[in-house]
C-alpha cells in the first residue's frame, strides 16, 4: 500500500483567479431514427460481418476454435432437445430436464475453459496454467454428468 501524504509534506497552494467567458449558441438538429443512423447501407453491415469473420479466422488460435465448435454443437443439441420436447411432448420430464441441463451446464463449463485459456485473458488468470484449467473442466464435467445421470433415476 502506498504511504499516505501528510499535511507537512504538502505545499500550500495559492488560489489563482481566472475569468471565464462563455457564449451559448443554439443550433437546431432534426431528429434521426436510430435504425437509419446505425445502418445506412446493408453492404456496410455485410462488410462488418465479413471483417469480423476474417479477423476471427486469422487471429484466433486453433484450440479456441475447437472450443467454439464444441459450444456451437452444444447449442444445437440443446435446441434440438427443446424442439423435440415441444413437438413430441415431455412425458419423461425428468429425462428432458436432465439432458437439457447437461447441455447447458457443459456449455457453461466450456465457456469458462475458453475464458481461462484465451491468450487475451492472461492477466486475469495469471496463476492458473492451461493444464489446471483443463483439469478443473474435466472435474466439473464429471460432477455435472454424475448429477444428470442420477436425476434420470
């Protein structure tokens, strides 16, 4: 902790007098709608999306891309489970809850692993190695699936 400054070490400051002159002018601006102001041209949005995609492909490490692909898979499985529950019914409701909570829980654990192993987050996770983060991920996944299997009966 930095030492506190005492009044003996501070120099007394003399107040300086300043004169400030302000002028006001009124300008009228016509209101613009937020939708037309944010996207003026559909090709601009397409160029932005293409730039984000190219930056992701070029700058993202292969491990992070693999985790992202697994997260997309988990979202797809969760969506399919939910659609099946809506269309076909949810007779064994505990099985639906178990399966859906397993996909959501695994998604959350994978997102946590992605954050811990990302190069840009090294300052936040200084004392945590990638191997330790993966071990925590595996341990959390085992506990999650243990509870999900026991919930089915």
